[in-house]
């Protein structure tokens, strides 16, 4: 977040510098407020660009084996442009390369789910997935040893993780 603040200020200073140079080259024909106006517009444009490209930039740093299973788009009153085009603020990502089966219970899958938030640290949530019952459970030592002892949550066939793992 701090680096984005620095980048925003740098964009504003650069735009103000360009406006000052253009004012000098035009021999004072540009109004005096053109430099702060250019800085403000450039910073606003940079922030909007940064917010809308966050999800794609985050995904581009991940391996090809990951798949977005759920993306949350939000609109906020302090970002009126987000009512026209909502922005992705959170994502649930499945690592397909890491999906495993338990030899003692081959119908149960173990999958690593990564949760990304715009201003939050990424989290990994290993999940046990029972395709036959459309249920998921958080991984614990007891659940890994004996999946029948896990605290299963029936999520239904429309759950994004169930859809991604079981219906493909």
C-alpha cells in the first residue's frame, strides 16, 4: 500500500512537471492552475487503473496451474465509477497442480485454496472436498488422518470449489 502511495505521488509530480514544461513552451499561454490540475487528474487516473488491474496483475504473478474459482466485484460510494463497472476486490483461487487424493479415502480430494483481497495479505486454506456429497471441510490433523472425523459443511453443487473440482 505504501508503494502505491509513492507511485501515485510520482505520477502526480511527473504530470505536473509535464504541464510546467508545456506552460513554458507555450510562453505562458497555459493557465497557472494547469500543473496542479494535471497532477490531480493523473493521480486519479493512476489510482483507478491500479484498482481495476489489481486482479489481473496478481494472477499474472501466479503459476499457470491456478484457476480463479470465485471473484467478488464491488461498488463503493466513494468510487462512483465502480457503479458503472464494478471492480474485483477479492478472489478465491484453486491450485490445480496441488490437488491430491487420500489413499485411505480416494473419493475425498485435498485442495489448496488461496484467498486474495485487494488490501489484505493472501491466505492459503487447505480444503477437503467430498464430490459425492458436495461438501467441504477445513483441513486439520484429525481430518487428514480420518476424513470421516472432519467437520463437513454441505455447500451444494453450485459452490465454486465443488464446480471447479468435481464437475470438470
